[in-house]
C-alpha cells in the first residue's frame, strides 16, 4: 500500500517554535506585567519606550505569532479529541486561520501601521 | 496454509464517551496542559495590545493603571501558573525527544533537560534586566 | 500451602458470550487470596475450579509473551504481573483490553494491530543481502544501543489500550507499531527506512499523536513509545521542511 507523507510538519514547526519560545519567555514577561509593574519595580515610561523599540517589537511579534500558532494547533487537536474529528478540516481552517489573522494583525501593529 | 472462513461472531464494540478524559487523572492533566496554550496565547495577545498602545501615552498609562488592580494581578498569577506548568512539562520531556547517543550510552536526561532549564534562566534574566533598566 | 491466607478475594469479571448475550455482563467470583498470586492465577483458578466457560488468553505467565493484557481496575495491565496483594481487599475488576472489539469474555480482536505491524514492515529488510557464505551482519554495541530499547516491545498492546487517540481514531497507527517501525529504521543493518517513514509519517501516523504519554506509562517493558513518536515527528518534520526548502537536495 502506498503511503503519502503528511503535510502536518507545515503547522508543526511553528507549533514547536511556539512551545519553545513560550516556555522560555512567557513566565518572565508575566512577572514583568503582573508583578513588577504593579509593585513599581519597572518604570512605566521606560517600559513604554521599550515597546516602541524595533528590536523589542520584533521580539513581541515572534513571541505572539508563535504563541498563536502553538495554541491554534493544540486547540484543533483538543477539539478533535473531544469528539469533533469529522470536522478536522474545518477546524484546521478556523484555528490556523485565526493564528494567521492574529499574526498579520501583530505584524501590522509592530510595523506601526495600526 | 489452510484456508477457512473466519468465524462470524458478533463482536462487542465498547463505546467511546466524549468524557473519556475525565476517566483518569493522567488524561485530565493532559487536557489542562493543552488548555494552558490558550491562556498563554491570550497573554501574548495582551502584549500585542500593549505594543499597539505604546504610541498613545494616555491609553498606555490607563493600561498601566489597570495592571495595578487586584483583578489584573490575580489573572497574571493564574497565567503564570499555567505558563510554569507548560515550561516545566516541556523541559522535562526534552530528553525523550532529543536523544544524543555517545557510543553505547546516551547523554544523561539531566544534561538535556538541564541545558533547557539553563536557557530558561538566561532568557528570564535577560527579560527582567531589560525590563527593569 | 505457602502464602495461603485462608481469606478470599473478589474478582468482578467482564463476560460476553455472543451466542447467548446481546450485551456484556459482569460476573463476581471469590478466589483464594494467595499472597504470591497474580490476577492471571485468579483467572485460571476460576476457569479450573469455578467456571470453565471463562475465556482469556495467556501463555508465558512471566511478562515476556504479551498475551495476557487486560484492563485491571481500569488500567491496562499484564495480568501475570498484577499481584492480588496490591488490590486486596478491594474488588478486582477485570475487563478485556480497551479500544479493541471483544470476541468473547476477555478475548479481543487485534487484527488491526497485526495489520499495522505488517504495514510498518516491522521486520529486518537488510540494506545489502548477504548469502550464508558471506557471513553475519555485523553490528557494534553502539549500533545495537541505538534501537535496543524499541526492540523490547512484546506486542502486548497495553499502549493501544491506554491511548485515547486510538480510542477515538482506530486508523491511528498507534504507539507500538510506530516504536517498532523506528526499531528497524534505527537498525544499522536495515535498508527500508524510506518506506517505513512514509507509513508512519502519513496523516494517520505520528501526526495523530497529541503526546498524552499514557502509552509509555503503561508499557511493561519500558519501550517509551511516546518518545519514539516524538523523535519520529522531529525527524520527519525536518525531512519535510528540507524537501520544501531545498527540493534539489536528494538523499
């Protein structure tokens, strides 16, 4: 029987990238916005300037885009596992489509277009 | 090889429930692990909003004020819990995926996972340093 | 008799005789509680002394043949390795291995698994055929170490019983078939990696797996099929991206 290799690696690469980037960066960022800012250990004005800096914008774009694809991939498979396996293709469109839209919006924001 | 018709037996097909994941603690833990990705993506979306409002001093300041509320801190702590769960489960899995063979032996699990934890420490320190500058 | 406590323990056993039952039922038995007994001993006691109609598979009774896999209190176990003393005085519920059709009582139809082993070509296909005169296929200890863990699989199918993806999607190649495909892919003597990778990296192969990980938890031989699957995902994803980004580079 002839077997065709799946196209899944297309989505699996950003999924893995998101897994790694989320694991490395998210906890520290949550500490910054969740604890350091409220307890005045971060200067809000310098934080605002950081978010204008191109390198920081690029980093936020990468983190956000990969996080969106990571969550989309997991959400698709979780919904399939919860019994929606017949809707696999539709779920793919919705989940990855959402991640693509999120990524494009993030890019537009990072480039100052929005 | 003898050829004979397979016996016609009415086999029992056990049904699969949609609530299968509630049957074992390991399955529940799996579902929670999967759902952490949604919280993390939600937080990432929040960072994008922050980035979007960075040009508007007044809007940014009102977000900064909102971050000081107990609701915000609580939400952040929940996301932090999920993010830590994600990080730790992932780093602990890495030795089973990245198998490095040295002769007959493998590079120790602790070395592979340890390298990831070390990267995590460096990334955390860099982020905290840059943010508090 | 050593280990004879004089007590009895209770087994609640799944029964299904299709010629008379339209639905399965459970039957309760009292067996002697012997401290060294395993669930398989209790089942054999039932068959020998109480109810000869109870049907179940077993063979080596020492954890190497893979025949006696059943659900013991909801967990896939080799019944020859599940000690009564770990359950007593609680009732022990014995059911056929999950996620497979049931032929009779505790006997399941595992044709699907055998078909998958066949599709996965879970046997050695040498890179270069050697005649007897040419001698053995030589392998260093390091080359053996590369795949040895996956060669420990006894085809007991406990991993399939633990896998919720297989429960929901029977077309999923599944943990053991993928681990065994990798066992041969990583064998230095083998030459059929390309075909096996086509099979295990199809849509129903490794990509169905969501790394629940229970397969590796229940495996009695520490094969770690979950690890084998994740490694296969990584390898196959690298190959896919390479073929997309550098289509001119052929292996």
